[in-house]
């Protein structure tokens, strides 16, 4: 038997509860473990250099993405 949930009369529970979805990419330098996360810094990968230590990217860097999704309450996840 399925159950139907209704939010009628409970609008204050919904106000401000839903947030926009977003994501953020990270590249972790193998030389200094700096977490590069701005679009400008990520654009330097893989042909540029780490903005923190100045060494060339090696291609062995760890890449991760944090994702925040729209839900009744904030949830997040990581690929690490």
C-alpha cells in the first residue's frame, strides 16, 4: 500500500529548505598537496603548473568533485 504525503498546512517547513544544486572540482597537486579549486587554477591543468608550488602538473594528480544537490535538507558527497 502506498502512502501519499501532503505538505498542506506545513509551509513553514518548506520555506528556505530547498537549495540550488552546485558542484566544485578539485585537483590535488602531487608535489605539495595543494587543493586547486578555482576555475582559473583548474584551467591550468594539465599543461600548466601548480599555483602553490610552481611545479609542473604530472598527470598523477587526484581529481575530485564535491556535489551539493537540491534536497529538503543539505546533503553533500565526494568522490574521494
